[in-house]
């Protein structure tokens, strides 16, 4: 299984150490073991290769943008099973990642993973997003919901000059969503992701 992770990371030209492979391997195995108990991911994707390619690699495709902006802290909203927050934190230990998850079940899983993988740069926040008062330079979200459902509330958590990095799918759909929220932000940028998985993936960067 570690060899599969190494191949997938190498194929996308990600930099990694062996300990990173070990952590990802253990993380995926824990999701598979505990998925039914914690309702982490869709059952149709609950196999090792699907988690690796559809979730781990997809999450990592945003890492270069995080490093380019270089915030000291990142807020990951609606972390769920930990994508992208846990994965970004494994490969980017120089900054703090706050994982906000309102579900007690899923936040319990995230706390277990944080301890087992020894992720000192991760803090789990278990409450509704409306209760968050801190301002952040950089927010990530990997949700299937339309951006107009969360754009305003996330904007209010941004420092001036900060940005939201939303993982999104097809470009046509993104254009429709961007038109609904374009007046909320000073700048909106769509970055195609260089995925080898033959899926249409983009990052939408929303600047305050």
C-alpha cells in the first residue's frame, strides 16, 4: 500500500519523506476501519485506491497555493474525514492548521487521527462555524455545496487581504457560482488543477 502512495505522489511531482507515506498509509487504513462507525466518506469510495486518488491526491493539489501565499495559519472549514486539512498538515508541518468540524462523530475521529499521527500543527475545533470569532489569512473548504451558501460567512472570518481556497469541480458550474458571489470579493481567481486522474478539478481563490 505504501508503494501505491509513493507512486501516486511521484506521478504528481509531490515532495515527500518516507514518514509522510507511513502517515498517509495509516490514515487511509483508519478511515477504512472506522468509516461505518463515524460516517466519514461515501461507501462507494471506501477502498484504498479511491481514498488515495479522490481524496488524498486531490487535497494535496492545493498545497502549492498554500505555500505560495504562505500564511502562518490555515482554517479548514467542514473538515469531515480530514480532507484537505489533515493531508495538508502532514506535508506542511511549518504552519498551524485549524480543522473546524461541527459533527461530534467526525471531530472525535479527527482528534484520534491527530494523536495517532502525532500532528502537533493541528488543532480540532468542534463547533458551528458561526461560533468562530478568530480572523484568518487563509481558509480552505472542500465542499460539494454551492459557494453562495458559505461565501459570506467565510468572508467574515477572513483578515483583510486574506483568501478562501475552495476545491471545486467543473469549470462551467464554477462560472455560474462565481457570478452569484462576485460582488462579495475584491478578486476571484480560478486555477485549474493539474490532476493525472482525468477529472475536472479547479481551485477557486476568493480574495477579501
